């Protein structure tokens, strides 16, 4: 009996490590996601990784309309980790395009309310220090866009991190209650700390890939660990 229990536990651990138990997030494939806004999505190989390419096709109409929702996800607390690469280059991109790319979480069913971390890859090695200071960003849609956060609480929800456009970078987001942390490229210490998520502690919702105006982005290797 003891040997059987040991074998069962071993099989469970193996199944979990292979992702065979639990639904998990859907694969990042065009036919398994829900674009919101004027976007194009396509399966591509980018710098050696199978990826979902997301391209902005038109002007923004708010702060949550450039999303690729992952159907079936219901996230409150836990960890989200994935590879992202962003660059300006969409048709009509203006000089202010930064390759904005990130993740929205706790997204409401109407796709209008959620929390997000994103990065501005072209800022990472800019010759302007102020731009560097704005590389990583937190926002909360729809009431707390970056403009309001920067105006009312300068520097609190932005930070510097080294990165380059059109290069893969690993993002890890850790969420617990009203607190969230953004880690970049395996760093032990967070790049950006938010202790007062504007949506509060009790919300749950979908996970979505997020891009900003003028961006061509790639996403790969998504994992989600609820807690």
C-alpha cells in the first residue's frame, strides 16, 4: 500500500510538471485568443521562439482597447510569467511610439477595467535619463492611466530597467491582495513595486496581453501560477 501511494504521488508530481493537470492558460495561438481593439494577431517564429505576434492597426480609443484576452483565465492572486518583445513599427506609428508591451490582469468581463504592468523598450538605453526612468510602468484602467499617475505621483509607478526594442525580455508579475511586483529577466529584486493596486485587493478577472500605440509585439512562454 505504501509503495502504491508513493507511485501515485510521483505520477501526480510528474503530471503537474508537464502541465497535464489543470486547465492552465490557453496556448498563445491566434485561434485560441480574443483580440480586443484594432489589432492583428499571427503565429510567428521570432528570434528562435514560437510566438504570438500582435500588431497595432489603429489609433487608441482608451486604455484597455489594445488587448489580446486569454479566454478562460480567472486570476486573482499568484504569478504570471512570460517572454515579451516590443518595438515601434506598426503602420502609422508616431515618433512617441516606444514599443509598449506588457500584461493586464484582473480584467473585467466588459474588458474595461484591469491592472497592468508594461515596458517601453526604446527607453531602456535612451540617452535621455528621464526617458530611462520611464521604462517600466504600472497602470490601472480606466481611471488611472500613466498620464494621471505621473502627474499626481511622479516616479512612484515607473522605474528604470535595462532592455532593448525587438529583443526578448522575461517578465514575472507577482500579485497578492493590493500588492504587485514586476520582476525582469530573472532578477531576484523587483524592478517596480506597487503596494496600492487601484482596483483593490478582492478583484479577479481575465489575463490579457497588452500593447500600446504603434507597437509590433511578440509574446511567448506564458505560465500562470495561482495562489
